[in-house]
């Protein structure tokens, strides 16, 4: 129970901080934060992305977030600098709420590992 409370508090702080920084105070949802992680991992901050690239960025974010859980493994960077991951294990079948908790936990862990104060 304490773990859930701590995760909720950290998530809310992170969401508020990122929303203030990147969305002029509008609340960023889970998908938007995954997208930001994809941009961070790509490292190409000051460019516009096409629609299909935005989907690719979300995929990069998801792969990076689930890598520590053993679902994906980084393989290589292509000639344009995009990271590529390999699926190691099929993702478990989770209910929507369980997926949300897993991703929030992975996002909080990602930011903590990158020394973001939570």
C-alpha cells in the first residue's frame, strides 16, 4: 500500500513538473510523457516530426521504459540516429488500469534513474 501511495505522489509531481515545462500548465497525459521520453532518447530536440515519426517516438519511449523489465533490448542506432530495440518477451496481457500502473512505474523509475528529483 505504501508503495502505491509513493508511486502516486511521485507520478503526480512528475506529471505536474513536465506539464508546466512542456505544456504551459495543461496536464500532459501518459502518452504525451511517453512521447517526450522518445524524443529524449532520440536526442533530436529542435525539429518537427512527421505523424509517423511521432508514433515511432512513442514506440522508442515504450521500448526504453520496458527495457529494464526484460521485454525489450536495445540493438543499435541506425544511420539517422534512431534507436532500435528487439522484443525479448511478449508483453503480458494486462487490463487497462494495470497497463497504466506499469507504465507510470516505468516512467517514474526512468526519471529517477536520470537523477530527476521526485
